[in-house]
């Protein structure tokens, strides 16, 4: 392993977080709002309680987060057909402004990925999938402490 691998990896994570914060600001959102929207777009509709668990927020801040996303037109609350006291939150398409904000980074990353051989891409995407699971498990452990 490279002696500076840890530092390079931390710089990478910092750059991803910086871009996420800048993207959120460019769309008039907070970083947590953008994170929640990403969760909803990746996994689909969920209850406010599920979203709270996934974002690590309590119910009050989650309600305000959903209010902001709904007001901005990114999500909608859908009443449960069986129990009218319950709702699910679902994303409303791919927001055009978010897509516009993310396009430059997507193009730059696409260009970088285009320089790799298929076998190398397989390793990279295997890492992304496995690292995602590892980070999610570690976050759960921290939450449970």
C-alpha cells in the first residue's frame, strides 16, 4: 500500500463532501436536504420515519426537511391508502436544476473513468459497492452506541 494512500483517500472524501455542499447550495438546499433527496431518488418512496433513520435526524428536523423539499418541488407527501394518518414521501422526478448542477462533475468523472480498462472499472465499482456497505454498517454501529 502506498504510504500516502490514507491521505489521498481522505482528500478524495473531502472533495466529494465539498462538491456535495456546493451542489446543495447551488440548488438552494442544505447539504442534509440534498443527502435526503439522494436517498429518496436511489431507494424510492419511504415514510418520514424511515427517512429520519436513514439521515440520522430526529422526527422534528425530518419534518422540516420534508417541508423544504416539498416546497422546492423535489418531493411530495402521498397519503397511505389504508391508514390516512400515515404518509410516504416520494421524489418527484429528477430535478432539472440538480441535474444541471451535477453535470460538470459527472462529465469530469466520466472522462476519468473513460481512461480505465474494463477490468480496472470492475475493480473500482466493486470497491464502491463494498465500501458503501462498509460505511453504512459503520454508521449503524456509531448510531447504536
